[in-house]
């Protein structure tokens, strides 16, 4: 199933953006989408699917917004990851509103993890991802997310190509992928529980 992308917000190509003064989303553009949903508590199926998607990486940095559901989801993933003998380089959090998001963006990319995972409210992650693309060597193709960030409105807020290649889990254990401004969802497949969640 594909979500129709809302009209994309304008952003600059990466080479030009690096010279631009700020990647921040103007307040009026964020307001155009109305209030965005608060993240719901993650599900066991969601966590299991994320762990399955992350089969190859060994080191992670996990980022989250400061709402209770996102904090809990990030902590649950970190616990499962460490229990499997793998490394979490950092747990990084950010606010929904900030002056620039530069400090959390630098912490998020420090240490060059194999992959990044995001549990966050849409507006804060849209701003954070814009800063990451503008000011760091972060790669959306190595980034995975909980269901809360698989939202087509977030893709439009982040801007064209900012999140292309990012993938994640849906609450029912399916998957989603961001590709050319679209969020494509796939229904869950029947599979045995992942060893890390037993």
C-alpha cells in the first residue's frame, strides 16, 4: 500500500545546501500540516520486525524524541540489542523545537555506527533529518525507524530526498520504505519470533 506524498517542501541539493545558512523548516510550513500525531507505544511485533531488518549491522546509534513512547521504544530496542551481544554506541535524544538541532545531529553521527534507528515524533525527526543531511555524513539508507516515523507528512516536511531509503516497521509487524517521496507499506509476513526477542 502506498501513501500519496503531500506536496513536497522545497529543499536544496546537498552540494548547495552545505553552503546555505540553515536547513530549518520554517514554522509556517510545519503548521500547514496541522498537529502531527504523538507516537503511540511500540508493539512487540514492531520491535521484532525492526530486529529482523537489522540482521546485518552490529553497532547501532539509537535516536529518539523526548515523549514517553519514543523513550520507551528506544530503551526496549537497546536492551534487546545488548542482550544479543551487540553494541549500542549511543542513545541520542532531541526536542520537538530547537534553535538548530546541530548538537544532537553531531552526537547521532559520532562513532560511525553500522546503522541508526529512530523512535520519534514526526516534526522533531523532520527537523533533525534536515539538519543531518545539511551538516553531517548521515545516510538515510542506513537508517531504520519505528512506526511513528513511517509517515508521508514527515517525508514532505523533511523535503525531497532527505529520507529516501529509510525503512522501518509498522505496528502490526509489517514494513515500510521511503522511496522518491512515497511511503510504501508491506503487510507482515508470517515468521518465527526473532531470537533476540525470545
